[in-house]
């Protein structure tokens, strides 16, 4: 069986993907998760998961021109 049989389009084409660096972005499908203890500057550290632009998942929703995250 070919491993690409059920593969969806990559994250970079998803409405929930927000590019941050070359080939890396944040997935905004769900709210951010707790990512560490407080520091003298911040009370909490909450982050969206970082994903590779060419990753894929079952939650893919095609980005449309004019959508908030697609243009960010």
C-alpha cells in the first residue's frame, strides 16, 4: 500500500496555518496550549503548536483568499 494514499494537502494551504518562519508555522485549529511556567515578565506561556509547512492532518480546511489567517 502506498503511504500517500490518504494524504491531504499540506498545512501551508490550510486556513488554520499561520506562517512564522521559512517552512514553519503555527496551527490555529484549536486554542493555544499551556507551554510552561511563569517568568518575571509573563504570568503564563500559552502557544499554538508549531508545524512544518509540508505536514498534513485530518483537520485540513482549504484557505480562501481574504480569510484572516491566510493573509496573515
